[in-house]
C-alpha cells in the first residue's frame, strides 16, 4: 500500500513539475494588439510580457534595460517588423539567447497593403530636376569650388526636393548615403547646411531663399566620402558618392548647440538601405523636428514596404492567431491541445466581430474623414470606410503650418465629416486642422492605449474604433 501511495505521489509530483515547466515558457510581444492575440492563444498556460505599454507609441519608443533583459531571457518573441518597431531591430539582432523571433508581417496568407504615398493619400509631386546638369565637376579635388552648377534648374519651384530642421547638441554626426538595389539614387547631389533660429517649420522658411540661391549658384564646395561639413552660408556642398562603396559617409560637425536646417536636391530616403541617414557619435538615429515635404521620413515607404498595421483587419488577425499558435505548439508541444483550442475559439470570436462591426458602420460608409497618421487602411478596406488624408505621414514629425493649411483646404474641398486624433500624440494639432471647417473631431486608437492588457483588448480595440467612427461621422447626418 505504501508503495502504491508513493507511486501515486511520485506521479503527481512529476506531473506537477512537468506542468510547471511547460507554464514557464518566456514569451514576449511587442505592441498591445499583438500581445492581446498572443495572450488569447496562451490563455490557461501562461501570460506573455509586453514591451510597449500604455499610451506609448512604437514609432517613438526607447527600450528600457529591464525590457532588454526580458528579450534576453525570452524563449519566443513576437513583433510586427522594423517599419513599425524600429527600436527593436538592434536589440533583437543582439539577442544571444535561445529565443525564436517571429516577425508577424511575414505570416503566410497575411493580406498586406502598400504604404499610401503622401498625407492626402495621393502623390505629392516634386519638381523634377535635370539628371545631368550637375555632373560636370567630377574631377574637382575635395574642397575645390565647382564652376558648373544649377544655373538652369529644370522645372519651376524649389531648387531642393527636401528640407529638414534638426535640433543638435554640439558634437560630431554622420550622414550616410547608401546604394539601393546596387546604385546610388544619383552620383552626386548638392546640400545646403545653415544655422536657423527655430526648430520648427519656421526654421525652414527662414532659410529657404538662402538655400535656393546657394544651390542655384555656380560655385560649390566639393565633398567626397569621409569629408567634413560645417554650416556654410556662402556655398552649397557638392556631395560626390563613392561608386566603389555601398555607403558614402559624410561627417557633420556642430560647434554650438542649436537648430540647423539642411536642404537637399533629393529626398534623403532615396539613399537609405538599412540605416537611417543621420546618426550621432553614439550611433543613435537623429530625426528632424520639422521637414518639408513630410513624406521625406526615413521609413522606406518609397521602396515598396508594406503598411504594418495589419491587425486592424480582423481577417488578418485570424492569420496572426494561426501563426502565433503554430510557434507556441512548436515551442511547447506539451500544451498543444490548449493552444489549438484557444486558437479555434479566437477564430469564431473574430468572425462574430467582423459581422458586428459591419453592422455598426453600415450607416457611416461613404462619409469622409481625416486621420492623424495613416494607420487605418486595413480597417477601412475591410469595412468600406473612406479616409481622405492624414495629418502627418510620420508620427515622429510635427506637421508644419503649410501642411495644416493644405489639410484645411482638403477638408473643405472633400467635405470631410471628421478629423481624428490619437491618444499617443498631442490632440492640439487636430484641433488646429479642424478649426474653421465644418468637420467634427474624434479619437481613433490603433493600439488600445487605455484598454487593459489581455485577451479581450483586441476585441475592445476594434469595437471602440468602430464606435468612435460611427459617433463622429453621424453628427452631421
């Protein structure tokens, strides 16, 4: 009898230890909607850790040391991809543990949409420059003034395609120009680098005329790979890219902290392959505090990248659930039955959610609206909604006065019913855009900032979005 009791006790202990071991898998999810779906599949087994919490935005997030440790100790990491969570790229590359990393944008069967170009969801054309007009000084030595330049700049309008203001402490910086698909966007390019009194759009406007004059004048200062640039109010720099290198680097020296405006003949992202174009001495990306046009943001939308807000289509959420389930089953086969059952339950709930939201928004179809940033096209396409523009192409960059004026005109022209802010960003810009128009204001939240983390967050997120749209769009009948 004692033997039987001991055997039963031993079996129970082994079973308990096995269950505990299975329950202690370390899973990390990047953003709240992904975390919610992972939580739903893991329910009854364990709870994943979340990186971007509360109202924080993945577009502007910085990883905490405690979260870096979570990644190091993880068995499995789920994230969408570098276009949404660029702050995770290097930490994930540096993981030396056994962690398996799942980039969900690569899930088989996922419906992926290209990024829409321009904040008004149409092409914001730039004046085309002649491609051969500035190549006559190829044999000048670094530092010499070029005698051939942009006297006759093709097309009307600005001599530059892009302008950006950076708030820079004193120090050294590196501006990189990379080959994309084996070639530089142009063999050379003029750049103007000037101090300015404002780190907003006013800083660009203050120096526009000077930049125009310097780019168009015949003389310029040539800089090759590893050349050094300082603010220059007398000449533009003629940057010559090294065809023998995949990346040409220029050194920027700032002696006095302040705001500095850069004007370039081509968009900076045309020379981006894997890295952001401007970094400080520590290798940290430096973003402009204002830029024109806003589509010049460093994300590689011009190179066929996808919009990563895929979870806002519940049909895509079903694909993500299957990908999450498969990864968990492979990692933890002892709990495969639970993962399978949870995934099946989620699929049913998602089908019901699609029917529910379709009914909620039935009377709102065809009513136009403007969003804070272009995060919602998956939701729009699934449920037949009509966004006509976004306040900003890049959430990190504050739109300037000209962008706000452009949107006001667009709202009036298209009779947009609503302008939506997001809880991750200051709403005062939205009020400025809507002021003086007949558009109402509302809030759309693509991440679930104020919703409690867990399996139900995703469903609440989609319902809240539908309710916000319906409520705002119905105010004008």
